C-alpha cells in the first residue's frame, strides 16, 4: 500500500499553497486541511497517483525561502521526466 504524503500549506486570503518537490512549483488549493488531488505539471510525479494531504503550516508571508524547500535531486527528477536511465 502506498502511503499518502502530507504537505505543509501556506495560506493567502483566498487559498492554500503547497510546494511540489517534483515539479518545483507552488500548487494552489482551496482553503482547509485534508486530501487533495495533485496539480502537478510533471505528469509522472508520484503525487499524481495518490494525491496528498495538506495541513496549514502558516501564512503565505511566513513560507520558507525557495532555497530551503525540498526538491528531488537531478537523477530522480530525470527519472520522473521519463528521460533517466
């Protein structure tokens, strides 16, 4: 059984934003914690299969700087782009 990850969400006045470590973009969802379907630009992202849970971690202005956000390494990213070995 595949476990479903929980991502930190940061709130704006109208929505929640979560960082996708696979496509390295912010995904926008309606406010409220719970399960969401992925809005990945990377169709081979594991999030596309399971979705993810989001949990409010703070306000948008308190989000981590991009340098501290999780990312997949280059080899793993190439794999998800279907151009890896």
